[in-house]
């Protein structure tokens, strides 16, 4: 294991074929400032990825992951090792509380494929983080049967 590498756990939350994403704060010192990204965050010492993803989603949007959540895969790069999970979003958007980030929204597969989405809060079209776009494209490719089974 590369100890320089940060470990994060992130979640693909979907509702009727749309995907919940966070518009990251527009702060130059954070990764992907002002980009759409998946919710989640850094693993703390002694945490397992599944514990991290549940804690982070609860902290960031006040949502308890349903027991049906599953691991999708791992996306390592030179800096970050991403543990990716997926789960249905079983509440309406207005029942979530955005505690971290600039905006959030349910993005359509078309918006994910084109790599950008309008944000009412920023007042303009914002790009998706490239790795987050790739994860979602992989997910849409491989997991369409699972998603369609929940609709």
C-alpha cells in the first residue's frame, strides 16, 4: 500500500436513473474546486471503507445509506485510492441537507456523458470532475440492470 496515497470512500447515489452529485466549493486549495463530484470523503485511522462512506454521506447530506448499498469498485491513481459504493437514494432531494459543498443536484445520464451541468447556485454550467465522470460512465455501463431493477 502506498502510504502517500489518501484513501477515500465515495458513493454513487441514484434515483430513477439520475445521479446525486455535489458541486464542490469554489476554493482553489481543494481538489476539483467548482466541479461536480460524488459525495464522500477521507477514511479516518482504523476505519473501513464501508464505515467511511456511511459516515461521510450522513455528515455531508444527512442521509443514512440503506442496507442495500454495495461496493462498486476501486479507482486508484497516484494521489488517491477511491473506494466506490452505490445505493439508491430513497428520499426526495428537498429532504437532504447540504452540509458540505456549493450545490447538489440529480444529474441525468446525458449531463454525465457531456461532462457538465448547470448550477442555479453558481449561475453557470460547471464541469464534472474527470474521475467522477469516468466512475459514473463505468457504473452506467455495468450496473444498468441493477438501477433499472430499483425503478
